[in-house]
């Protein structure tokens, strides 16, 4: 049995953005909007451009 070269690595801290996405997925509010990732989609998974960006 050999020792993995990765065994010396320490676990990294959790990514804050992925944590927000996890909290978003748990939220049951039907009016929520995921602004964490940068690509926004409507309930049909079609791209949605924020009205403020369209101006």
C-alpha cells in the first residue's frame, strides 16, 4: 500500500458562493432570484436579463 501524494493536503475552507447557492436551494420562497452565480434563468431555465441591465 502506498501513501497518496494528496495525503499531505489540508482540507480547504468551504467556498462562500457555493454556500450561498446551497442556502438558495433550501429556500422555499417561490419569488426568490439566484444572484450568486452570474447567469440568471427564469422558471423555464431560459436566460433572464435584469431590467436594470437592459437600460
